[in-house]
C-alpha cells in the first residue's frame, strides 16, 4: 500500500512538472497496456496496437506518460521507439517525344522498274 501511495505521489509530481513540457512522438513497438499510472499495479485503460503513434509528455522510472486517443496514461518506455522520418525523394521524369505517326494511304510516287 505504501508503494502505491508513493507511486501516486510520484505521478502527481510528474504531472505538475511536465505540464508545460513539449510532447514528442513515439511509435509503439508491440501491443502495449495503456495504464492509469506508472506501474503494473495500475489498471490498464486500453490496449494500444503496434505502430500506433503516441505523444510522450514525460518519464517516471521505466514508464512514459503519454497522450493517446484523447486520454493521458502510462506505457512502459521499453515499448516505445522513435518514429522513422522518411524525407520525400524528388525525382525528375524524362518523357520521350512521341514517335511520328505512320504514313496512311497509298504511295503516289511513280514506280521505277530497273532493267
């Protein structure tokens, strides 16, 4: 019971200390329990699927305080990774000119016969 009270007090201190901190995105690497507090003693609110993006607002122990689906909760920090940022590749496309149309109709030049 004392450890749960200490965890709640630590979480309250964390909430007060990171309120103005900027959030940064992280990607969930495996199915993660989104919990009410930083620890296995806290109830899960919901399950966060792999590849979901969450906003991290702070850390306490091995837990990250995150925003997901309009809620604030905690996910084990070991289940979060930095997102891979892919910069767009700019390429140029060279378009070959269209071939000349094939002649249509009869050839009107005189036919020469060689002897």
